[in-house]
C-alpha cells in the first residue's frame, strides 16, 4: 500500500507528538497548556521520543519504519541504521508474522483510531522479546496523513512469569492426578475448582460436572456410627482456619455406594495471607476397617481360650455355692427351721453368675463400635477381676474419687483391658500384683502425647515383671510382633487400633528390671450428667396390665409372679405373633395393656425387633420395653429409634424391672 502524500520529517514529528500526547501513555514532559509554534512542539516530542522507556516506531501504511526511538533499539539490540526504512513486519517472530501482517489493513478497513496486540519480536542474535504493541493512526485537524505510530512495551518478564505459573499449574495438576489419594480443591465459597481422578472415582462425579459445585454436594459424608449427615467440614475449616482430620466417616458416592474414608482439610492462603480456599485430601479405608475388625475378632478368640479356664473355675465355685445352699435349705426346711439366709446366699450367687455371664457376653460382642457414657473405674475393675479368674495374680486399684466418665464401647474397651491384664499376667509367671490407677488429665498445647487439647482420663497398668527390652518398645504395637513362643502378636496391635478409634492414645514405659507400665488416654465428655451412668437401687410398686413375650417357658412362669409382687397383672405370649394377637384382642375389648415386655430374640419366631413395627401400626402409642440376655448394642443403645421406651437385661433384677416399668407407665 502506497501513501497518499509525502510528509516531511518535521511534519511527522509535529503530527506524531499530537497523537502521542493524547495516547494515554506516560510521558516525560507535559503538553503545553496554550498552543505554541510547531517547532516548540517538535522539541517536546523529540525529548519524549529520545528518553521514554517505551519503544516508539513511526511507520507508513506500507510498514516502512520512518523513525525509531532509542528505547526500541535497545529493546531488540539493533542500531538505528539497521532498521530505518526497513519493513516493520520483519521484526515479528516468524510464528507471529502472519498475525502481524494484517494490522495495517485492519486499522484502515475498520477505521479504528488504535488497537492493541501482544506479539513476539525477533531481536538481534536470536533475542526474543514479548511486546505489547499499541498501533495509533496519526491525526491532526490541519494535516491529512497516512502515518502510524507503534508503541511497544517490553512484557517479556510478565510473559515468563505467566509461563512459569502455567507450567506450575500443569505440574500441580499432574501431581494431584498421579497421587494415590483423592484430592479436591475449593475456592473461598467452598465450591470445587479441582478434583483429581481418584476423587472422581470415589465420589462418582466427573471433573467437568464437579467444577463449580458446592463441596458438600460432591463430598457427601455422614457419621459412620449414627448414619446422620455430617456438617460440611469445608465450611468449618474456612471459618476456623484450622486443619480438620477425621477417620470415622462414611462417604456416599453419587450412585449411593458407601465407603469408609479418612480425610484431612487444610485452608489455603494467598500471598496477602488471606484465605482463598481449601485442599481436601481423603482415602478409602473400607478394606482397612474390615481388616482391623477381623484382627479384633481373631485376637478375641485367642483371649477367650485364655479366659476359659478361669471362667470355668469361677462358675464351678458359684454352682457349688448354689447347690450347697439348696441342699442345706432342703434339710433345714424339713426340720422346720428358718432358711431365709440360705436363699439370700443363693440370690447373691446367682447375681455373681449373671455378672460373670454379662462380662463374657460383653467381651464376646462383635466388632461394631457403639459408644455410651461409662464409669471407667467400674469397667476396669470388673474386666480385670474377670480376666484373672483362678490365677495367682491380683490387682490393686487406685482411682480418683472424682474421676470423669468416658464415652466408650464397653465391649471393645473391655477387650483392651483384658489384653493388658493378660499381658501383665504372662509377664509374672510366678504370680504378683498388677497396680491399676486412674486420674483426670487436662491436656494443653504443650504435651508429648499426640492428642488434641481437652479433658482426658488416664489409666495406668503397672506389673512387677522383668519389663520389656528397650529394643522392642518401638515395635510393641506392631501387628504379629511377639516375643512369646505361642503368641500371635495381635493383642497389643488390636488394643492400639481400638484406643485410636476411641480418639485416645495408648503407650508404654519400661525402665530396665522395673516391670512395664501401659497407659491409656481416653477423651472425657465431662458435661455428661452423672445420672446417665448410674441406676438407683430401689423397688417401685405400680399397677396396670403387662403383656410379657418370651420364648423361655421358665421366664413366662416366674416373671408374672415377680410382677404380681410389684402390683401388676400379667398376660404372657411365647412369640411376637401371639403377642400381636393378644394385644389386638385386648384393645378391641377395651381392656388394653399398659406396657409390653418383648424378648429381643425368639428362635424360629417373631422377636422384639421384628414385632415392634407391627405393634406400632396397631397402637402408635404402645409402651414397649425391650428385653435381652445378650448385649446387642446397636439395638439396646438405640432402642428409641425402633420405638421402644425402655430396656431390661436378663436375668431380671427386681429393682431394674420395677424402675423401668414405673418410669414408662408413669410417664
């Protein structure tokens, strides 16, 4: 393209100054307030042209460079004579040349005054410079011209930083996609901005679907014990600014599949120190949980074998006492003498047998952890005494009078206590004493125990054996590690797993030749009311009609007599089907029952769990009491969810039975 007229050098300067001074670019001198002769304007332009840090090139519409300032020459490393009168297009990088060729035509055809592009410029000796190019048409009220001004700002450093950031982002994305853990990143509002392939697989959400969605929608979790929805942990972290870690969580995927996961969430800060989002890392521990539960079950069987001899010894003693008192009572009764003392001793022996049986059932309970508020001193004493039945080792207890309650699964915690007692017993083959103590501990920031701040109960088990060699202490809780000839190495590993699941910590100390001391920290819900873990020993009389359902004939024959003594009239049923029939007839006759006692398990028939739903359809307000001789905690501890109003454990204690009936009927 040829220019329409020829313009002298001084006129170019005059026109370019007029355009440049209105461009918005920073200049070293201000434009004069009042019009002056163009020669003065030319001097101002020459000063700016020579001293500005931005490259300036004056070109005609053919692209021929008419004037070049020192900043542009320095930018590309050329001398002025090497570029003057050459085509401006030759300075573009070859890959950008086609893009650069069009800017003259574009400006003319679009009739635009200016536009801006970013291009690479090829400098001398292979130098490559990124420039932000601003093209402006030169205009003046008095002169028509076909001259353009190109201003070039060196943006190479910015482009390098952008490339570094892009490369870093790609590297981070590749890293996140390559690691074995699931990763989700969120923004400050908790919406997802990144999700890796492992997270996609576990959540069931693809990356394109997940981006922009609330984290709680994709990372849908609930409590693995109660099944209740879990409060959005991302929001908690964004509000508190603290790292959140949890292991007792169920992740519900998009297709409804539930998996046990452990997760950690940490806040992300920007360069200003403000929160800009979170990183959520989680992993599937379903198989690990199954293995832990199998580990607990396997070790339980081993412990049961050790306990069998002692339990048999104690039961024989109890049966011997019962038989002796029954025979003696028979003789005394024939002679017309008072036999009430004999019956008192029989009742006492039966209670001992019931407690021993309950301990055995509690210990043998399945691996599912169901916590309840527990008096730790009572649990430790009963479990330790149970574990040492018939042995040559005894326990001495020292517990604080004001010791706090703990929230624990009694069956699993009993197993830990039993493991430690048996471990101490085996360390003292010639007999000895196990010293067991318990006290309240409040942990602060500075503590050697790897636990968060809070209130804990610390229990110590100290034996008087030879102790544990120092080289074994670091491996004592490893699965299958044992120094015993016939040991499996599962006892302490199982104990470690159980205590960890309770949110506590177990450790060991063993000075040379001074025995070993195992210690346990368990978190305490101090705010729990004391009455939640204690039952009053009082007999309550009452009145009303009771319907008793039990498959055991002896219970159906004897329990109504106890209830009659308490003031109640009783009807009996052998299973749930008969109970439903009797209850329906009673309602129809207008002589309904005030309460129902239902056995949990009926072999070959409807038990309490299956019957309660059908019974509530007949009478939504039924006052049903669940009865069981086996501690199935999932039902007994959550009985209200099933519709029961109370629980009694067999064999019935009159105090417990009367208190439960009094409470629900009076209510």
